[in-house]
C-alpha cells in the first residue's frame, strides 16, 4: 500500500468515526516527523521559527489556528478525503522534507 493510499484510508476512517477520533501518522525513520488528522483539522510537526504561511504558501487551507516556533502548526482544511490525503503527503515531503520513499506508521486514537 502506498503512503497516499494509507493516508486516504486513515482520513476516511476518521471522517466516519465519532467526533474526537484522530490518527497520528509518523515517519518510520524519524518519530519527530508527524501529522495528526482530526475531522478536517491538521496538527503537524512544524520545525521552523518563521510564520507557517511562508512554508504553506502553496498549500490550500482554511486558516491557521495556532502554531509554535520549532513545534507544531494547527490548521483547518476544507478538502475532499483524496485532496486531504494529497495535502498530508505533500506536507511530509515538502515541509517535513521526507523523501518520496518515506514510510509511515499510523496510530488511531479515541
């Protein structure tokens, strides 16, 4: 299963679950590289000190709710499940700088 397929299946599962459910996706080779998905919301590792709008200028999102330098970014999406999966995959590759061959571990909570 490709990363994109794994991410899309996880997004679909969370969207069908009760409110409060979320999935954490972690790069298998670096557990400091992660993205959480919760019903149209992303909480992700953000390893930079500058405003995330700089790194996310090519990404579609509704708004950035909160962020901390060298910490995380919390934002809202209004995308289809496939588009959300593509967004997450691109975030891993372009923002978190994982190679195209990165491998994910997923954990579902709640």
